[in-house]
């Protein structure tokens, strides 16, 4: 099927903008097919930041990307403008370790981490394993955003085995690099039983700053790195004087700062700025804050002269 020039230009603009780009069904948070979900799971293990494009939202793009790369199915992974392939190819490259090289990452060091279970968690896991066929094993997975999961599944290729409280735990090499010192506990909630994870390697969580704290810091003359992640239209409606736009210049500035520099982000209500704050947390900054309630809370609690919208 022929592809119109507008669609071609749109695809090439996306490829020129994003070094790791996945054309998929659904979004990274909500994949709409099993192949897209499997590819996202692999990328999540290796990189915290990459771009996805939902082809279900754009019929010309959905057909155009098949023509552009001469690849008949979705998802499709591109790295630095080059088509890597679909789910099967990405899975093969991940299991062989080649995907790490294609993404420009350092190879995972095959070390055996130390993992500890609480007595209660160990008892829960042993009971679950006793109910499973012999080919099922316990696996731990820690992705590049430090999300941690346990699952019962067959043994997979290239897995590393660790023993905690007499329980064998299997994991991929990337997880093994992140798992040393992991403590696993068992909890009960209204939703049922589950596990909690304490990982000393994970970057500190994004902290929430109250607007009164920010105001006190400003009045005390402290140096505040406050970044406004809203667009120009919203900034034209209302601004916090101490804030600077989060643009390319701001991003370049942040990259020059020491990793322990306090960084504070705000938007209208706190949602978008939380996303940006998480990005810098995963880049190794250890004092990252989100302004709780955003500029709307600032208007309500600090400066009523700042318009609400």
C-alpha cells in the first residue's frame, strides 16, 4: 500500500526526535495487545526513558509504518532511526544480550546478589511453591524504573540464581545488578496478601514540598531551582515569580548541576510535574521535589494575587 507524504514526514520526524521509539498498540502504561505488552516489558527492564506511539489512534500511521520499514506487523522497535524488529526479534535480542549493545548500554555484570526474606514472606513463598509443578520457580524482576515484582514461572535463559532464606530466586542479569540487599516482606491489606520490597540501591523517592515551605525558602533568600513544566499558554495565565520555564535551556542547566542539588518542579495541580520529577530521580538526582498542589495551591495558600484557572 502506498504511503502519503504527510505520513512519511510524520514518521521521520518521530524517528529524528526519539532515539528509542516503539510503534505499538496502546500505550506504555496500557498496552492493547500481548506482543506490545511483551516488548514494553523488555524495554522497561533496560531503559527508564523511551517513547511510544499508539498506532491505534492513527489509521494512516498504523498502515504507513508497515510500509515505511517493510515490516508487516506491530509492534515495531526503532533505535537511532533503524528498525530493530517486532516482538519476536526484540525478545531474541534481549535473551542473547545483543539488545543491550543496540541500546548503547553497559553489559550487565553477572554477579549473584544477596536477597533476604522476612520469616513471614519466606513461609508464604514456600507455601506457594509447594502448590506448583516442579518446573515452576520463583522469579524476581526489577525494571529500570525500580518497580519490583515476584512471579512463579518456568526457568528462562541466562537467569542468575540467588538463595535467600533457603529459597531459590531466579532473575535476569539486569535485575541481578539492581537486587543486592533486597529485603522482601509479606503484608496483608483489604486487597489481600502481597509483598513489599526494600531496596537500598533504588534512588530516593520524589518528595512532596508544601507551598508554605517553598515560600519560606524564597523569603529566606535560599537558592531555589524551581522549574515550571507547563506550556506557554498556561504560564501566560499565572506564574510563580521564582520559577523558570522547563525548556531546553533548563534541561541543559540541570545536567550541569551536582546530583545532590535540590530540584523542584511544578505544574497546575502537581500531576505533570510529578512525571518530570520522576525522570530526574531516575537520572540519579537524590533531592528531587514535586510542588504539592502546583500553582493552584500557591494561589490558594500563599499568593492570592496569582490568578487561578
